[in-house]
C-alpha cells in the first residue's frame, strides 16, 4: 500500500512538471505583436477611432502570468479640444494559471494605472462619446466571430458563443462585453474630465481608487469606489447582478448601493433593465442628510424611485425634515421641450421653528450682519434673481399641511397650496389657510420672462387673540384681548426687476391690518419685550394700575410701498378711551433707515405736563438699532403754552392736535376707507388758545432766548428721566 501511494505521488509530480512546462511553452509562443495589432483594428471597427498602443508590452512568467501594456491612447473626434479621449499610463492583465495550462485564456485581473478620460460636448450638442463610425450588424457579427475564434480553445467556448449571439441582438458593445472573463478590475489615480463647450463649464472627477470583482459570468459583481467630484468626496460600495444577467437586457438587473456623496448617506436596493437600450429602473432609496450639511436641516428620505431615461417617479413614504414628516409623490417627464414636474405632498404637522438656526436639527447658516448699528447700510443685496430656474422646467404642485406651526404661539391650520409653472410664469392660486380663527386667501404670480411679481392677500373672520397666544388673557398681568378682537388683513403688492435690490426699489402697493372695537387688558406683552414698541409704551408712562383695561375703539397698521420705501402716512393708529396714538413716517427698505414721529395723547382728564411732554416722540436710526428722541420744538411749545396760558392749554392742545378719528385717517385710500366714522370738527375756542400760544412763543425774542434755552435743557433732563 505504501509503495502504491509512492508511485501515485511520483506520477503527480511528473504531471505537474509537464503542465508547467506546457504552460511556459504556451506563454513563450504567445504572439503579443499579433494581438496588439488586432486590438487596434478591433477598436477602430468598433468606434471609428484610432487606438494607439505606444508603449512596450511585457509578459511576465510566474505563478501569476502577467501582461503589462504601457502608454495606451484612444482618440477623441477632431472637433474636441483634447486630442485623446482615453489615455492609460499602464494596463496590467493577470491571467489565471490553471486555465492557461489547459490552453484556456482566462483574465483574472485588469488593473488601470493613472487612466485619463476626457469627455467633451460641443456647442452644437455633439458628444465625444457618440462614435462617428457606428458598427453595423454585419460588422458586429465579424467582431463576434473574431472573438469566438480567439476563445475557441476556452473550456466554456460554447457558452461564450451563446452569449455573443445573444449580445449581437443588443449591439456591438454587448458583443464585446459578452466574452469578458476578468474576475477583478481596479483603477488607481484616475482622472475623468467633462468639458461642456456650450456652457463653458468643466467638471473634474478624480478616481482615488476603484475595485470591481466577479468570480464568473454568473456570479454577482461587487465594486468599491473612492472618488472626488468637483472637490466633493464620494465613497461607497455596490453589489450588482452577474454579467450574464446584464446581457439579458429584457430581465431586471439587481443593483444594491451604499455610499456617501456630498456629505449625504445613500442606500439603494432595486433593479435596472434594458441598460443597453432604454434604461428602466425601480429602486428603494433611503437618503440621509445630517443637519448643517449643504446648509440644510437634518433630512431623511425614504422612497421608491422608478422610471426610465425619460420619466421618473418617486413615491415618498417618508420625508423627514427636522422631525417634520412629509409624504406624497413627485414625478418628472423629460419627453417634451422642457421637463415636466408634478408633485403632490402632504403633512399632518410642520413646525417652522424647527428650521431655526438655533435648533439642533435645522439649518446651520453662516452669521451675516445685514444691518449695521445705527448706520444705514445696503440691507438688500444687488444679486440677480434666479429667474432662469423658473424657465428651465414646467411644473404642477399641490401641497397640503394640516397644522403649520409658525412660532411657539402662532399656528395655521389646513394650509392648501396649488401652484402651476408654465414657460417661466409661476401662478400660486389658491393659497388658503385657516389662521387666527378665520380664513386667509392669497395668490402669487411670478413672471420670469417679464421679471415681474404680484401678490394679493385677504382675510375673513380673523380674531386678534387667536393670531398669537400672547394676545390671549390667561392671568391678571397679561396683555391681551378680553373681548372683540375682530381683525382684517389685506395686501396688494407688485414689483419687478432683475436683482433683489431692484425688486425692493420697484415695490409698490398697500398692506393694511385693522382691529375693530375690543376690550384689552393692559399688562405685560412678554413676547415683544425689549423692542421699539415696548420702549415707546414705556415713555408714554401709561398708568396700568389706574387703567387695567383699555376700551379699544380701533387699531390700524397701513403701509404704502413706493420707490424702495414703506410709507406710513399717519397710518399707524390706535384709538381708545384712555389713549390715542398716531405715527407718521417711513422705512427705507433698501438701507433699513427709519424716520418716524409718534404722537400718543391721553384723555383730557388724565392729561398733565408729564404726559404732554411724552407725546412728542421721534424715532430714527435703523430697525435693528432705533434711536428714540424727544421733539424739542413741540415740547418747548407746550411748556411755553402752560407758562403763558395756564393748564387750560393742555386740554386745548389735546383737542386741537389729536386726531379724533385716527383710524379713519389711516385707512383713506384703502378698501377699508369707510370702515370708521370721519373726524369731528375742532372747536374755534380751542384753536384760538393754541394759536395764541404759538404766537407767544414766536414773540419771546432775544429777551426770552436764555429762558427758552433753559427750558429746552429742562426738557432734555425731563426726557432722560423717562
């Protein structure tokens, strides 16, 4: 028995030696020049382009036979700026040893070192990868026949013949791929460049590493990649179906991808079909964008994406934007002159406060100081409005949100938006929402070709106490509406221009908000603490303990827009039994500069020198840094009037200079012009008292100049005490 095994062992050694010797002989007699010429001729037949193998071809004989070809080039069309479409510094082919010993050619590994690929598209739309000499059916058969002849001695030649015959029906590219038998493909330090001559844009892709492997024609293809696309890193891995599945163009080809691109994590699992003809796909996608990446909130998209090269549809099961859930469908049709996009999205609850930069899941926007302290600045940038985006596609969109949270105390319900974009004209009509217990209807039109924008808004049945929870009375010290609060809002605005600054400069129209008769509780308006309004209210020195309730007759805020300004022609008005307030002024929307006078007046029975003086307020500076000052001229007139006429002057002044119908005045020239009664006539006696006082101030002359100066200084000191 021992002798038997010894004899078997000797025979095996002899067989191995003979096989190795035969393999060595095969490799030594392999005519590289013959096949180098064949490769160049084959490439020309396939593409109509010249293939040049300029370098040496070396064949290493070892346990892993290796063919190395240096300096390979494939030409670009004559119109391209780059003469070569493909340049490879080194092409390395490793052959499987055992098949080779059986005179079977089986490429185990293909390695590309420093490949350079230059793709170009001309100004008239020609592409460098569209070969000028397409291979016809007879040429495809000739190529396939030559391939079968070379591979005739391969063990599975019959299978390859079948694959080639099937591939001929698809096209010459499939015929070439049909005989591909490499198990591993790698690319190191490659470059891909795309030059769009029409847009003059150049896109660069750097391939740090690419690995592809498939054990056989029937085994799955796995790949890993690490590339840089226009300075953005893309890295991941994928598992695909087999080469035979790929060639079976009428059957789904499995695709599974896990990657990170532009800071976004992408996972996809699905199939593609007809890759070599009309691409079709159906993929379950899961996309995650962390908070702050690309200046966007944390977003997760789970959707089924399906379609082909002309139509794409995404069935969104979950779109989570900073914990706001959206679902629906989005589709795109590229068959027309312009892509057509249709979207139907809905959400049960969307919280806009979650998009605040301070929130951990929201945008991480860079800090920009748009408004300078106390100095007017260019608030609106002079950058172009991206109208071109509206002219690039046509679209229809329907959006429904059951609850839209605007801030912690303000909510809109049943938000419904329908938008249509056709040839650069965007119409949002209607935009409806339940707001403040009532309804708001709005329409918006953006005409990109004409560079014009119009917007209209109207409300019905809105209550002030329902606009914001801070207007609701829940405690003894709260400011809010105890009863009434009926509010109406309207806006009618138009503008036009090529830049954002021009849009502001050309803005025209009106905006108005009106509050009807109400009972207000005078208290602390917490959410407005620290702003200009609370500063003014503090100066007025309204005695809250003496007047715990304010019987509001009306309140109006009305703005007229023209030439880059928001003008308030005595159109900020509050009228009540305790106090009347009228403001007149303007805001420069381009540079943020403000210029206002605020005239609050008490009732006659509450009037006194302190209250009279505090009725002359001027506001300047900027919205970010307002400057509140006293109107010295008016204050001086009041002090002289009291000194020369007596306390009766205060009452006469209040009757003469206060507006008995400030809301009526504020609403003239608006659709609400007749909503409130017109002002009553001022008595002749009161006019005479004030007129005499003004004359007395003028006649003080130099004799009273020092006294007037002292009075002025006293006014300043008094103002500081406020």
